[in-house]
């Protein structure tokens, strides 16, 4: 396909489904693993000279003067960048409905009355609909890769924390953010991970992990693999049809020679949601302070004192959900409260990681549904309180909080909507996830 | 804990957010409910537990003290609408 | 806290460390000549979305030296936090600093009186940008911001409130500058040093007032003297001293009340999740210990006890690392009292006249050893010695060659002179008689004979002295 054809397809898709905040082609002159591949980029990853807003009006017009490390790597491997995909503002949501003021909400590729999932909703929708060879660069803080991948029926892999450089990622919560690929085929997920993984001296939280050939795991036999099915994820509050779809897939894994047992993660089931949201909100409330109409993004005319000016810009251009998270995060780290909320959450996180680590002594991977529901309709979402909304992440926040790699695998359909299976691995066990992904194709 | 409209307004002002009365009214019960739910972590015994600042064990990322390249002044100022004589222009610092 | 002094002062001092690059990015730290605003910046120190910090190793070395020199306990881990507040000079509207666990704690610094001032903590943090107010802070409708300084490494040193006068505070600053100079972690000529002082007086019941932003150590004394006098005067006029934060206006020479709101900010510290823990291992501390220079206090003790030089001279020499080191090198070859006298007085006189630092002058200990060996061996007169050091001030040259070439050396010592003087007395009996009868001047004729015999390279006053000794 020529660039013109790609642009016209993306633009017509965008008119109907609103997957991109910015359609813009940047070709690479290099030849490599991604030659001929179109790469869409979640809006929160900076691309030099391409408006990058992290889905927020406060960043209107921000034209980065540098590339994120993952973008540099995509260019070096010959990938063509096609634009910035829609997301919840700064990643603040599970349905891609908390978009920044004035930005569009993407529609589910299977049913336009339903959401794409979030926060990487645009990436998932586009991955499902694109008729050309496409891989999405998406990002997860608490489930933002696997959730939309599940709702849109594509593969999405969130790698181990620190495996992929965050340099150039506009932070939601620095100790939780991970960039990862989304694609229609497992092979493409592995391919993109091979390109973007690796130590980066520009990101202090980047891990010096030996380079792996992720593609070599795709198609590898899983016999003898020990799989734990997370008991709590298939019980109360989970759509029975989703549970039965997952059970069918578990039977497939057993038939391929894996041993499957039920495991329980009681601490994660009870406390991961609260610990995750507290840490995420505390961190994000500091990350968002820089947006004040001085150096980039939305500006107003310079009037009043700095307090009045900053408050004016911030109150005008952050959406309601951003304000809620800033307020909760600011509160939870204020003197008098920080020990009970912020510090406590960091300690609880240790306990939750220990629970996973202990489980991985006996199992290679863990399995659960990705989401307890199929993609909700916009009117259903409208009925939810913010807390209801947060509770949707119950299955995904655990591996995110623990920095564990996890992947959504399309597992079937319920009421004609995609159902996702989530496979979670120990730190740096991305290969095993890809093995399972291919087996269940 | 009981979140009052006053607390919401106070915290918002620390974060340089000026809320409308409508927002205060909407946020107050929401934040109360959320913080109540989050208080659940109180139940976990963490007396002898260390904090996990990051989820994986990370130590010692240090840079040698060797100067690197800077941005051009044009690039440094490219994204601001408020500039003058190579300076950023900001709001006045006295109330 | 229970206080007993008439005046109680504690200091918080920010010292810009002397690294090549900034604390969290590789932009050069040092100001360049005629640099443009915002020309020494990158995405990190401008706080651009997507940028990330990476810690400078050398800065930790410098801070560890500082901690060791001030006898601090050193934390096993270095952790940074985000201190949140909104201000136009902060690129991210938070400052990366240390909160929970400072790098150094429980240290001390000795004043020149011998009194020890305790330190609460030493920690690292990043410098904000510089602000330019067109037409003054009060009038300016907007502020101009230059991020060139943004992200420069600062060490913050916090003392206990253990000083009891402006004079002691100033002395503390002087001791601090001496230590910084010895450690070579601070650019004494161009580096930035700022202090906030908390000061209270007995009369007010020790109501604590913080005076912010005092630049340079000489200003400390002025600001504190003003503030102490103000508090005492206010109390005597029946006013209460509010616990508050005040600014120091160096131009007007007074402190003024800052809005109370500015000091009430809730900083909401979190540990910076973009940075990771740095382990300060015993090996690392050992390495720094091995690199530690002998400090001024140690040198002073050595100069007094082992070298036996005069106390004021020993103090002057030990304050300045370069002078102290030169003295040590020279005194290993030359009499220590001569070496200390010349390095304390003559050398600084010449440098001062030439407006040069010791490095700039190119004068080495070898130059001084040559020069002083000639003087102590009485090969040249002190007067010639002064001419030679003046010439060294203009530019280095080979002292011995020059003296030989110009024939400046004294021909003989006193024993040799005695023989020549004896001859001259025999040759001029009439002049000797006149001298003996009371005509002092008659001896000049005999001196002349001796000077001719030595071809002018004897010291006339010495000749006179020898003659008198022989005659009497």
C-alpha cells in the first residue's frame, strides 16, 4: 500500500471510529525488521515534530523536540509512523471515555454503541480494523494494554516493568508505566517487543536484561508447562459466559500438555486495587504539576499572579477525571495523611509482589479473564460512579502493580463481543506468554 | 474519613485547581467514597515490610560527569507562546 | 528546644557543587561567557513531558567528601524525593531533593574559637531556574525565566541552632568556605552560595524567624545584625515577634516580612519514582576517604605543633589550601620561619599587586625554594629577594640563572668579610683614628674600601657592622 492509500484508509476509519488524535505519516529511510510495517503510537509517547498530547487538552500543540527511545528504535528498524492513537486523558480510565476536553471517544470495532476499553482504546480499535500491516505502540499503567485489547479482540502485551525504556513517555505514574505492543497476530507482538526491549541509559528505571529473541518463543511447545488459574477471577462478579470461554481455553492448554491447577491470590484480590490507585494517583498528581501554561501546551494570556495564572490554565484544561485524580493524589501525600495512604500503599505493594513471587515458585504462568465483563455500552458507562469505574480494573491492576508481564489473548465471543484471556508471567518471562498466545490462536 | 467540601477546596488549591461550586458538590461524595474504599489497605500488616518504590529490584543507575549536547535555544523555546529575548515569560511572582 | 543564649542562630546553606554537568542531565553546569538564556538546557532540565532524570555520579563523590569533612554519619542509601510547590522557576513544579533519608546527618564544624556547631543534615537537591524581574519584583507584570541554572547540583547544609551571634554565623560561613576550598567541591570564585538563617532572641522567648535568601557569606553578618537588632527593638517597644519568614533586601540592608502563605506550603513529598536507590557502599566511602585531602584544621595543628610557626601566620596559611601546600613544600627545604614569613606576606603581596591567583601567576614552590635558599644562605640580600619575587609576579623565570647572570649574589658571608674589613682597617689608619675620636662618618670611607674589594656585592650595613665589631 502506498502512503496515500494508508492515509486515506486511516482517515476514513477515523471518521467512523475516531481511533486517532493525529493522523500524520513519518517514514523511515532505514531498512530493518519493521520495513513495510505501519506503527501507530499512543498519544502519550512523544514523537518528534508530531503533536503529542497524551489525550489532554492541556497539551494542545505540544510538538516534541525529541523522540522517545521506542520511536527511535522503530525508525531504526524501518517502521512507518502513522499517527497518535486516542487514549483516556493521561491514561485515566478503562473505557477510553475519559478523553481530554474537545477530543473524541473511539468506538468499538464490533459495536459502535460500546467502548474500546482503555486507556489505549484507539490503539486496540485501530489494530482490529486496520487493513494494512500494522502494529500499535501502546502503554499500560494499570491494565491499559490488555483491557482495550480484550474489548477489541486483539493481542496486547504489557512487558515487565523496566524492560522497555520509558524515555519519551509522558508519565501517568512512573513506577507503573510500561510501553508494549498490540497486534492482530502473536508474531507481530513478538517482533515489536524484540525491537523496543532493551536497556536505555536515558531511563534510570530501565533494566539491564539480556537481549532475547522473542520470535523464537512463538510456536514453541507448551507441554510440561505449569499453569495456575486464578480462582478469584472466575468467581463472583465475573460474567458467566466469560468464565466458560476461559474454561474452554484452559481445556485447550491441557490438551497441549500443560498441567493446570487453581491458585488463590487472596491479598491481591483484596488489596491490589486500593494500593494501585493510591500509588498511581500520588505519582500522577506530581507529574501533572508541570502543566501550567508556561513552557508547552495550552497557554492563556499572562495575567494575574502566578498562582492565579497556573490555577486558571489547569482548571480550564484538565478534565473532571484528571482533577479527581490530582486531588486524591495530592491529599494522599499531604503531611498527616501520607503515612496512612502513600507510604502504606508502597509497603502493601511489597506484600502483593511477594504473593505473586511465591506463586511463581510453583507455576510458569497464571491465567484469568482479562476483564470481568465484555465492553460496556456508553450508556452503561454513564451510569457508573468513578469508584465503579476503578473497580473494572480488579483483574489487571495486580500484575501491573507488581511489574509482571501480562498479555491479552483473544479467547472467543460473548454476546458477539470479544472475550479476552489474560496470561501473566514472572518478571522477564515474556517468552512464555508468547508461547501460550500462539497455542491459543 | 469524612471528606468535606472545605477539604476538597483546600486540597484542590494546593494543587492549583480552582473548582466550581458544581465540581465541589460533585467531587465531595465521590472522593469520600473512593478514599473509604482505599482505606482498606489499613488491614494489611506491614510492620516489618519495606516499601517497593518500583516493582522490580533496581539499584545504581549513575551517569559519568561528561557534558553532552544541549537543545538549541530555538528548540528550548519552541513550544512556549510566552517568550521574550530568549527567555521564557512567566506570570508575575508577587500577588 | 531549650535555649540559653542571648541570641540563637541556625543556618541552612545551599552550596553549588563543582561538577562538570548538572545533577540529573548532562548539560554543562558552568555558565559560559556571553551565553544566551536557555542555551544550556535539555528536555530534562526544562521539564519537558517525556524527559527523565539520570543521576550524576561525580556529584555524589563531592557530597560524600563534604559529609566526611564535616564528620557526618552517611546514609547507606541515597534516595531522592519530589518536593511539590508551584513557582515559575521550577521546571516541573516540584523540586527533586532528599527528604526521608539525607545523605549525611549529625555532623559538626569547629569555629575559630574552637566551639563546635552541630549539623542536622547534608543533602543533595537541584537548583531552580533564575528569574529576571523587569523593573523590580514589585512592579514587574511578568517574569523572565532562564533555565540555564535549572538542575545544577546543590548541597544543602543544615546546622543546629547553636550559634549565638551574627559574628559566629559569619565565622561558620568562613570555616565552611575554607572546607569547601580544601575539598575542591566548590568554585570559590564563581560558585553560588546562599543561606537561609533562623534567628531568635531571648527577649522574645525565642520566637523563631527565618530570613531567606542571603547571598554570599559576608551578607550573613549584615542580615543577622539587622534582624537581631530589629527583634530586640520590637520587643523593647512592646511588640510581639511573630514566627514568620522574612526576606533579606541586600540593597536596602533590611529584612521584610514575606506573606505567611508562602511558608505554609504543604510539599507533599513522594519518593521520586523516576530515580532508583543508589547504594552508598563501604567501599565507596573508603575510596572517598582515601581521596580526602588533609584539611585546614589538621594543617593548622601541624604548623603550630610540629613546625612551631607563629600562630597568626599558621592560621593565615592553613586557611588557603594552595598557600598551605606551598608552605609545606618550601619548608621541607628551607627554614620554616623564613618560609612561612615569605609565603604569608611577600607572596600574597605580589599576587595582590598583580591581581593574579597563585595558579595564574605560575609561581611554584621551586621558585620559592630557590629564592629563599639564596636568602637563607645569605647569597642575596632580602632587598634583592623582594625584587626577585616582584619579578616572579610578572612571570616565572629561572631564579638561580637570573641571579648569576645579573651578578646579584652577595660575595661573601661575615667570616670572609672580616678578613677584607681587617685589611681595610690596616689600609686607612687615619680614618680609623677620626672614627675613634667620635666622627662616625669617617667610617664610611673604610666601608667604601671594603665595597671596592667585594666589587659592590657586599651589604653596606653588614660591612659597617663588621667594621665596628673589629674596631671596638
